[in-house]
C-alpha cells in the first residue's frame, strides 16, 4: 500500500495484523500517546481513553503498558527486518540490492515515522526478555544489510574498508529519517528513499551513480 | 578538553558555563533524568533529589522544568552551532572544511550523547518562544553546513545535485550518533568522527578520499 493510500486509510494498514479491532485500536492509541508524551509519562488509562475504551477493557487485551510497547516494537522491528531481508535475498548485483534496501528502509522510516520513533527511543523501557527478543530482530536486520555491503566489497563493486562501520552508518542514516521527517515537509517518503539510495551508493563508492 | 579528560572530570566540563555550582548540578541532574525517563515523566522534585537539593532550592535557580530544558537545549545547540560555524568559516578547501566539520560534529554527538538525545527528542516540550529561539540556532547550524557543501559544488570539488538534501542527510547522520553511541561500544568518539568524515566525503564525491 502506497503512502497516499495508507494515509487515506488512517494508518490502519500499519496494524492490520493486530486483531481483534479493539486490540488494534489500543495499539494505535498507545503509539500516539508514547510518541507525544513518552512511555513513562503515559498511563494505561491515557491509552484506553484515547481508544475510547475503559481501563478494564484495555486489560482484557494487554495486561501491562509494557506489553503494548512490546507488541508495537515487535511489529515495527519485524517489518523493518522483512524489508531488509527481502533486499538482501533478492536477485541482482550488490549495487542494485543496496539501492533497493536503502530506498525501502528510508521510505519506511518516513512513512511510519511515529511508530519508528517510539520503537527506537523507548527500547530501554522493554522488560529484559522482550528486550533480548527485539535486540535479536535488530541484529538480524543489521546482518542482512552487512551481507549486502560485504558482497559488494567482495565483488569489487564497493569500496568499503570498514564494513561494520559502513553498515552502522547506513542503518543510522535511514533510522534517523523518523526523527526529522514530517508529512508537511517538502519531500515525500518515496523522494527521501530515492535521495538516500543515491547518497549511500556514492558513500560505498558504487560505480553506477 | 578531550574525551578522556572530560570523563575524568565527571562531565562537568559540559556545563562549565552554568553558574553558580548549584545551578550546574541541577542542569546535570535534569539531563540525566530527562534522558532516563523522558521530560514529561520527570518532576522538578526528581531533579532536585538527584542534585541532592530540596524542591525549594531548585526553585531559586529555575522557576519551571521547562526553563531547565530550555537552558540545556540552548547550551547544547550553541555548542553544536559553534562547531559547525568554526568549520564553515575556517581556511581551506571545501573538502577540508567538510571533513573537519563532520569529524567534529559527529564526535561531539558521541561524546555528549546523553545531552544530544535530550535536546533532539524533547524539542516539542519547549514553550513557543523558546522553541522559536532554538529553531533559529538549528537553522544557523544547517546554513553553515549547507554553505560548505555549496562551496564544494561551486568549485567542482563535490558532486551534489541536491545541496539541501545532502545537507539534511549529513546533519542527520551526525545527530543520530547520539542515539546509538555507547561509551562501552567498540569505537571512541574520535574514531566515529574519522569514520564519518571519510564516508561523508565519499557521499559528496570529493576526490581526496
């Protein structure tokens, strides 16, 4: 679903996998509340109120505030991993795969900037087991990107003296789109993706740009 | 003061301009509290407690929590602007100035990562007048970097088809160091600065790297 269509659908597409409808409304309300006031300043009562529900009705779906954050963080990180994993596993040269990965990853962080902020900035609020599980998703995303960059270094397509450092910088560049992106700004998510793909291909010294 | 010396001084150098000592202790305590729990979840009582003072003693120096955030944000943004402005105004080619700017700006965000997180993530909590004032500092920092990149495009040192977009990406890359940097990680602030200067010079197509 493109940016326009998703906006028209009120962002519901983002949480399509969350059922039933009441749970989906709670997840959506929690993301908004966490983004506005921070995790620690948000109460389950605030979240229930935003979703038009009672605290008791929230409790049927989520026992704690942390459980909501974990659900949001899991869905967001799984989407990010899926994007990066698909680019890594695709056919094509390392240059093509890196361009596609950055285009998709940066535009995802623009499109889903509210969710992306919450899952990045509130990591420390997860309980130890949930934190470990999310960290594993992050490592796999990092590994998928690192593999593309390593492939390009191996074939001579890229000049990357420091593959882990370059991987870190590329991920960081894309993730930080969520901080500065505004739907009212001059660039669409797709335009950010195209700009960043070009910049990153130059950063690794790819020949085609 | 280098990274090691500042750590040895317990980070006090960062707030050296804040006097008297009680006000400096409050600023330092507020940064830690905001970084840990978020601005909205922190009370002036929390901050006073961390500084080993009573809420009444805090009130002598800062009338509101927002005033503390404004002070922190002002000092942090002024330091960032000073670094970028010095690089823009320095002698040397655009390539040298961009390398120096990125090296200094990225390593500042590593060294001062706790402060940098607070001033980036809690911008919306500033009152309207303070927000406008801080936004002006941010615009001037952006303008200083943009000038360096424009100079390099004008002399033919850089290939930068989209100067505002490239400026945005370079600033974003450096700012996001504050999110992922850890003093326990494998890279020192100076190493991050060196890595990023090299990556950014390649990103703009500078010849010397």
